[in-house]
C-alpha cells in the first residue's frame, strides 16, 4: 500500500451512462434510506483503480475516504488527493455512524467535536464546529434545512435523561431545538421530508413507538405504538422514502415468533400496510426501498420484493450460491431497476420487479487479482467494489457528445428518448434545472449514439497499445480516429476517440425499419451483422450490433 492511497493495474474502462445522483452507504443518504436509488444503465465494459481506505460517499467528481482517521477528498479521474482533513488532536477518532455528505458539505463527528466541512474543490474550509461536553452525537442525519444529532451521555445511556435529539442549522450550526425522546431505548432517527422520525422503545412502558417530530419546533406531532403484549423488538434500522417510513419488528404471539414489515405514513402516523414474511429477516439491514419496490433480505439467502405502496408480494427467490465475503454477509445493493449481489463467482444483477437475472460479471472481469469482490456503493455512472486489499472503482467514460438544436414540440423527455439516455443525464450535461423548460433554437449537448465512439481521457501510464487492448480494438484504428501523427506522444488529460461497435437493445414496439432509421443504417446491414432470419424477426431484450 503506498502513501498516495492508490495504484493502477490492468484497466479496462468503459461507460455506464446515467444521472448524477450519489449513492451512499446505509444511513448516509439525504433522508436516511438504506440506499439512495438511482436509474442505472448497465454496460459490459469496466475498469478499475485501487483505492485504499474506507469510502464514505462519492459524487460525480469526488470520492471521500477515511484512512487512519484522516478524511480525504480524492479526484475520481486522476485519483489525486485534493485535500486532507486532520484535526490537531492525539489519535483522533472519526465516528463513521456520524458522518454525512450533503451537496459539497461534509458533517463529521471527530472525538467530541462536530465539524461542518465545506469542499471548495482543491481545498476546504470549516464554517463551523461544535464541541460537545457530556452529550456526544452518536448518529447524525439531515433534511434540507437541519442537521439532526442523536446524542448520548456517557457510555451506558441507562436513563432517559442520558439521551437527547438536537437540531442544528446546516449552514450556521445554530442550535434550533433540543428534546429528550420518551422512546429513547434502542433509538434510531431518520429525517423525512417534513418530519424527523424516531423509532425506539418507550422508556417506561417498553412499547415500540415511532414518533413524528415537527422539524421546526421539536414537538411530537404523532405517535404510532406497538403494544407490549407481543414482546416486540425492532430489527435493523427504519427506512424513509417518499412520505412513507418502513421498519421491521420481531414479535411473539400464540403461534410463536413472527416478523412484520410496517409501512407508516410520515405525514400523520397512520398504518398503510403490514406484511408478514414467512421467516425472520436479516438483523443488520433487513430492508431497502427504491422507487417502486421494498426489498427484504431474510434467512437462508432468500430475497423478496414487495410493492412499496401496497405491500403486495411481487416475488421471492432463494439464491443458492452463497453471497458472502470477508466473513460478513454482504447487503444487496438496490437501484430503481436492479439488485446487485456479490457471489463467490463475481457480481450478479437481478431485475427488481421480477427477480430475474439480467447480467453478471465474473471476478476476473472485475478484478483478476482480488477475490472475492463485493459491490459497496454506487451512483448512476460509477461503482466501488471491495476486494481483500483495497477498494477499486469502476469509473465511467461518457459517450462522445454532439450538439442538438431544440425544435418546436421538443421536451427533454422526448430528446432523452431519442438519444437513448435519461432526462437527468441531459439536465446534468446542459446544467438545466427543473422544470427543464426549453426554447426553440436552444442548443443542447447530447450523446452521439451514431458515432460508435467512446471517449478516453489519458491518465498516467496510458499507451495506445494499452488502450487498444482495453477496448478490444487496434492501435491503427485509434490513430485513424484521432488523426495522430506520433503514436508515442500522448499527454495527460488528452481526450481520444475510441472506435467500437454500437449496439441496440430491442424494446417493445421496435422494428428493423425503425431501428435502421434511428441509426441511419440500411436494414440489410443490421440483418447481416446479426445473422437475422430472412423474416427479420427480432425479440424484446435482443441486443443487435448496429455498426
């Protein structure tokens, strides 16, 4: 391991196009869901760089890492350390349960001090910090205005007076309110859109209580209680998504121990639905929630999917191949479309609505020298994978971009559909904000789906021979695509076009004629390249080589 926290080996960099949403580890998302779901487009090529340390969160340009209790901001493209944050204390300790990222601000509990660290790009500043005496934040979360700290006094927390919840202004650190929760035993807090939600056991009657706390006043607006008669206890942490809060309990009844999944409306505390899996769920992270589904992880490596609004069971599958590593069971990673699971043989991807396998990568494709490999965190165009001796990132190179002139009747949705991308990706590319109003004649950058080129940004150690091997092409083709005069002269930051085949995945309503018109290629060429029958029959999900 060297001091620059990375070294590079045998890359094969491709692209995974998508949007800019960042995906953090459990408990580190804007509203404290287990994961921050994104729309994710799968591609077949990957690359990796070793990253040493513990990745806490990452954005489009930066990954934040803790290594030896030093917080570092690292540039994605060059893996250069942009800045290090180290407090001037002997053997400082960063509480990884009390560190979150919002926009370009990092809030971190180091020893007994809460720091607000603003990332300025190549440096940082600390707009505010708070020293805590007696009560120390053990967990923090946030919404759009406030930072919420779950506070404990001492190490035993045996009395209600030794537990507090405090709200601070995100930008100034000003204390807005403080309250002592009556359900402070085994307390977990999550921030909703207009409520702070606290789930724990009542200090006196021992009921399990979920309370909705007014974020402006710190007063309790409502309470949902589960009586003591079934000896309930909370399993894992609650999850918030789109005005609903989900949590899991184990309860004893006449027929023995049962597990329940609850869905509660955060606006008024009313029960929306309650589901009973046929067996106990994992005790660490039993549930995750995306746009459409709630995924639960139960005993014996069984995953199940519920409609998150109705509680209806969509599917349940037993994954026979063991998905464990580092002597700890690995949590599934959930996006809006896919579930990522680590197996001894690599990483497999499943459809969230059906449980069907849609893609897999072997350990040799991902990292030949690291066995096993585990997906750790992800956003829409990058993934971090963990191996035995470090973390590796699968970084994305964008498609070559071209200009598009907005016409009458165009919307960002229509343009995104036409260029096989997402609204969010186009908005990021063109610095557009909701409601994404366009004007006729406006020029937009869009992916050039017809060129068949990828972009590669030259990094230290790159050569044309290495790039040709990475992308399964030839040095001559790269030279011709870029009009290079000297194949031995490349400079860091140089952008090269990488020629490659262009493919199209058949969707409902597609015909060969429509596809040929979309890419401006003859139908006969598509038929020939894909050895299609004379009838021209194609099927949904089929991947066609265009050129």
